[in-house]
C-alpha cells in the first residue's frame, strides 16, 4: 500500500486481505479484464507463474503489461488467443482502457481451448508419467 500511496493511486487501490481460492476464481471470471504484470525477464527467463494459468482458464481477457511475444508468458497468451500483449506501449494501453470504459459489456476472448488443453493437470500428469516410465 505504501507504493500505491507514493504513486498517488491509493484512492483506486483496495487491499482485500486474504481471500479464499474459490472467491478469487469467481472474481477472476467475473472481471472485465485481468492484469498480468511483467517481471524482470533477465532474472527469470522461461519462468512461468501459476497465476498465468489461472488467468488463461478464467475465460476473462488478459491484459499483459510489460510482456511481449518474446517471453514465455507472452507466447502462451498469444498462442492461446487469451489477451493483449502491451509490452511497454502506453498509448495502446490508454486506447484499450478508454475502449473498456466506454463499453458496458464484458469482452470475452476467443481463447483457443484446444491449445489450453495441454496445460490441464491431467495432460501434464500424463506427460510426466510418460517421461518417467520410458
């Protein structure tokens, strides 16, 4: 919250504290967009956070800020057709934000469900089983 105060955005930030997983997943599916903030690509090449998979399966449009298609996360979002990669393009972000504010209905991404199947737990477990039983 200190960082939000320093950036003068505190009036728009809410700390909900600890929330149950079920409530978080419900909130993700009901949101108009989900923000995925990039992290230092030089320190963590190829590292994927579990949060991106929650977002991918939520059915909600992902806005990936400071993420481009050169990163693993960016490639997955792009291949899944699950959101917009903004990279560092603030003009594109502003344009999309204005569009979102003017549009009363939630935009659903045309997510490639077939592509996402490879990330389901059963598919991953099957792949792991094949690796260890060779």
